[in-house]
């Protein structure tokens, strides 16, 4: 059922055709070796390639001219009034573009609790006061959509894809997951075990271990010197109370950017945001512990 919903939703989003994947597979079956060779000769040419090289300062060849500028789609930025009347208590809602996500990650963590952002992000989809994890998944799948979370160096966030006609219903689920997670105990222990296993597995990866050692040497035991996944000790010491407190601290309108993009009118998006997030109260600003930035 899940695979069929993803196939139908993906086909409609990509091509506006519920049968697109079937037509695509049928077309692939008709491809011949001669056709592959013809396309390769047409596109795999020196003039159609882009060469990247890491060279010493001053050794790069001069370009003949400025590269062509691609047309950009303008985005509209507005502010959604929340329960706080002051302007700093409003949640910026950027239509079409989201450069950061929710500020957090290792910049909001310490040596004792790093890895907490990633663990907290995973727990967002484990149930709310109104919905269980299964109900969240069923509602999103019934719309042919998807919902996921992430946590990294600078931020964490929640992403959702639905058809434009399901904007209001999808945003209702999105807001509930973001603002009202219940942090149930059994899923918490399961997610913590998974994260601990990930940390153990990283020890066998030479490149990842070297990269982490380099970060620690560059930035020290704080900020970007910390590992997004945490350590065995920091993750093992994490508690549900700590996760809930971290969520309360970070998930606030003055600490977030909401991006809505797709085949949707800005006014309709703003109305839906006001409906589900209009009473979202601000919190104290997050203090960043590192001035360096990674891209």
C-alpha cells in the first residue's frame, strides 16, 4: 500500500500522470544499444562537460567570460502573526525558498549532550498528543505524500511533500508533528539504540573517523568540533526529559523558517499557515556557541 501510494503520488508530482511510471518502464524496455550509443555521442562531448579541479591559489586558468546567468523564480517573504504581538515574535514564512531550517544542531549542543538534536528530530514522527506514529504515516500516505525529519551541523527540520490540493490537510499534520510531539518511551529507546549502533558503525569507517578527528582538532570540543550523531556516552545519557526540554527551547517561531513551494498561490499558503501556526508562541533566542560556519 505504501509503495503504491508513493508511486502514484510521485508520478503525479513529476509528470501530472498517475500512469507515468508504467509508461516510463515500458519506454525503457524499448531502448536498444544503438539508441544508447546515439545519445552518448550526442551529449558526452568535451564541449558538454564541466571540469572541476582543486588547484593552488593563482594557478586557475582565466575564463573567457562570465558564465551565463540562469533566470530565477522570485520568492515572496512574509510574516505569520503568532500569539506574540511584537514583530520579533512572528514566524518568517518564505514561499519557495528555505536556506537553513530550524537553527540547532551541534551549535546548540554541548560536549555532554551532543547528538540530542538528531535524536529529538527522529522522535518528532513517533507520535503526538492526537496522533500515533501509525496514524501520522497513514494520513500522509493517504494524501500520496511523504514526511521526514533531519538534523545536522547548523539546524534540524521537518520536510513534507503533498499535492497542492492537500495543502491544508498536510499542514495540519505537519504542525501537529512539529509542535505537539508526545515523545513516547518505547520508540525513544528504539531510536536511541539505532543511533548508538550508527556511532559504533562509524568507528569502522576510516574516512568518517578521520573527518571527525579533523573537526575536533580544528574547532575543539564545542560547536563544529562535535559529531552530529554524538558519542556513546552522550547519547546513552540522553533522557526523554532532556529531549522534551530541547524541543521546547529550539522549536519556536522566532527560531524557525517555514518554506512553502510548489503549484500554490501565496495567499492560500499564508491563510493555511495562519490557521495552523497562528498561535505559536515564541521562546528565548538560541545562543550559538561557535562563530565558524560550514557549508
